[in-house]
């Protein structure tokens, strides 16, 4: 496995070169720092949370930020700081899972259909395009309502919304790469179509797929928050920023701004982090945008 | 029996607007150690001819008829699986654009591993890399550069790598499709010299497809001039240079800059090649021909052997012997 080792060895100088790599590199670094801190915070939440995030009545009900409760408490007397620490877990899982579902469906389908062309390509494109007819969140809500609550179900309903984006990117790349001389050269050395697809077309897609995945990560976070917000996410007993938004909305008229603000800020930060990574990567990986 | 014999090959592109005969009744023979130059304008069918020999004419191209006999076997009758074992192993192809002919995500060595293992799966990666190093030395590239990626090479070096890949499995026939078009003149000469020296060393047959008649006259044994999918003249390079007969060949020769002509203007061939969706009646070249006669727009000339090994497709040539009789 000399390949794998060298890739890890290249990671460290890679960070240094990102920092030097102009604005795009810095954007990726900032985005990664945000995402990494939030992931770290979520993973460490059982140890750093001052209270059990699900336990009720750990303090007074709806109390503003204070020394004991730096981010205040909600109407159930739950500690908001602890809930902010752990409330991203579901969202991150959902985002990772939905990206995984999108990858295992969108990439192979896009690869096979577009490479073979003809009727298969037309039929699959039509189906994928029809998904675009629905607003993403509405479609996700409809599917989540059919599937019911749960992390996997949320991920599935979000994956359905984003598979077409993966498919489109894969298709456009396959159509380009398919016509490039090196695939013809591969054929001229006697390579099979399968080999060309897996060793020539697929590796050249990876850059674009990574960009789509990171950009869609941000969208998936927002959609996941939206699903929980409307009550189609996870059980109420699991701390989640989406739930806090729902609760906070009800409490806001009474002046309890802290219940909705802090989880909201976290969702925005996480989505921002992924968006920054995605935007920066697309600039770095797309040679046509290079100066 | 010649090593390679192409007999009345016909290739058509089946487009929505009609069928285009890109290669029309082309025949020639080629021996090992010999170089055949194929010259013609863009769209004359020379690349299609090259690709049809390894049966990789891009869609919607179809080989309609004819035979391609190599070592006594008609390649057109082989099943696809057998054909694949010939590509890269017995017939190698060097493409026009070296900048995009290598897979950008794979190291040079990986290309060789791919080539060798496609045809000899039992060969280890290490042995394949050893072969890669030897082939790179053959084309004048440092062997340790097998570990570099294509973008780390210049255009001329990439074309050398393509040639190294082509000779990697010691093929009997190398088809080079405008191998120097994307390169500057100095590199062009080096690449062509390289191809010739490799041909001499390994005794393979070489097909050089180009639109540059001067390259062909200088470096090929035989020259085939194509126009609108047909062979208009086929002769040895020496004979063609000394005694061109077809008006198109003469026009091409007149348009080569010649240092002895001083400040005389070059003679260009007027007009442009015909639209093959709707080819002209009679001889395809007559609308641009300076020596046409009334019959040229009606009768299709056939390829006539005017002297041993010198074939011409022109009514003028049929006419003159008749007059002698």
C-alpha cells in the first residue's frame, strides 16, 4: 500500500500549501477549522457538557444566560450550553449518511447511464430532472413524512433530494472525459470498456464529486435542521438544534431570545463551514477557474 | 504475402443528414520495416483510415466493406475479443494530441502497467515498470521519471511517452496519426527521427498520417495521397517527388516552400474540399482541378498503375495511353 501511505504523508504539507495557496486555499482552511471544531465539540460533548443535555429541570425554567447557565435554559429547565454542545450530532450523522447514500446511488448510476449513452442516459436524466421540479425541502418533508422519524430515514429523504445534483455533475464530466484522447488511447491499447470506466473516467471524476459532496453537505445540514424543525427528525429525547429552534420559536415572543439564537448560530456556522470548504475546493480543483 | 494488405476498404459515417463516405475504396500494402505516409487535407479520411485498421472508428462511423489482412488474418472478420488482444500488442496507435492522450491522474509508470497487464496479466508490476524504464530510455527520457505524472512533462516529452507506450509491447505495426501536429518544428523533427530509428531497430511497419507532404517525402518509403476519402496517388516517395502525376499532388508539391524559388509566391490550390454528404459527380477533385476536361465531371476515374508501384486516380492518365494506341 505505498499509495495510501504517501497520501497521508502528503496531508501535512498539504495544509501548509493550502495556507499559502491564495484565497481559495485559505477559504478551505477556515471552513475546515469551523467544521473540525464543531465535530470535535460534538464528539467531546459527553465530557465537556456541564449537565445532561436531555435532563429536565436542571435549573430554573426559561432563565436568561447567567454564570451557572452561560447560554440560559429553556422552558423545560434544560441547560442550553449542554444542548448546543451535543445538538449537532444528529445533523452531522444525517449529513454524512445522506452524502453516502448519494454517492453510492448518484455516482454509479451517473457513470453507467452517461457512459453508455442512448436511451439509458435519456431515461435516467429525465427521472433525475423531474426531482428538480420540487423545492428541495418540500420533497424531503414529503418523503420523511412517508418514512417516519429516525436518522437513517432523514438521511434517505435528504439523499433523494440531492442525488440529482451528483448525477448531473457526474454526467457532465463523463460526457467530457468520454471524448478525451486518453480514453481513446486506452481503447487503442486494448483496454476493456469496464477498465476505461473504472480506471480512466472514474478517477478523473473524483475532484468534482468531492466538491459536490461538500457543497451538498451544507444543504443537507440545513435540510436536516428543517426536518427536525417541522417534527420529522429524531425523537424529542435526543438533543438537536432543530428541536431547539422549534422550542425557541415558541419562546421568542416572551423575550427568551437565547433558546433560539444559540442553536441557530451553530446551524449557520456548520453550514457556513461546509460551504466554505466546497467553494474553496471547487476553485482549487477546477483548473478552468485558475488564474 | 505482404505483412499488411488493405483491400478496397470503405468506411461510412452514418449521420442524420445522410451517409458520408470518409474512406472510399482504399487499397494498399505495407511491409515490416517500411514507412507509409498518408497525406491529405483535413477531412480527407486519413485519420479514419488509421482508426479503421484497429477497428476504432468513432460512432457513427461504420466499416462498410473491404478487407484488412495482417499476417494473413482479416482483422475485420475477427471477434471483438480477439481484436482487443491485437490493439496495443500487435498494432499500436500514437495520437495527435500528446497533451491529452495520457490519463492525468495516473503516473507514467501506471500507463505502462496498464498496457502490459492488459495483454499479459501474469507479468508483475515490477517487471512492467522495468519494461517502462527500458522503453523510456529508448525514447530518450530518464527512466526514473516513471514516477512522474503527465502534467510534469512538456508536449514533446509526452509525445515521446506516447511513443514509448506504443513500442512497449514490441508491435508489428505503429500507426502515428499526425504525431507532430501539436509540436513545434524542432521537436517535430526529433519525434520523427525517433520514430524512424525505432522502426529500424525493431523492424516494425510504420504508418505516418499527416497533412505535411514535406515530412512524408523526407521520411517515408511510400506515400499515399488522399482526397475526399479516395487514394488519388500512391507511389514511392522518390517517385512521387520526381514525377507527380495527379493535379492534386502537383498542387500540394507546388505549395511547399522551396528555398531555391527565391521570392516567388507559393501556389495555393484554390477552393476547398467537397462536402462529402453531397460529393461532386465524376472525379471528386474536378471543381478545383486546373487540368480538368469535360469528362472529369461525369466519369469516375479508377486507380491505374502508370508505372510499377505508381498508382494514379485521374482520367488524364487513362486518356493519354489511349491516345498512344
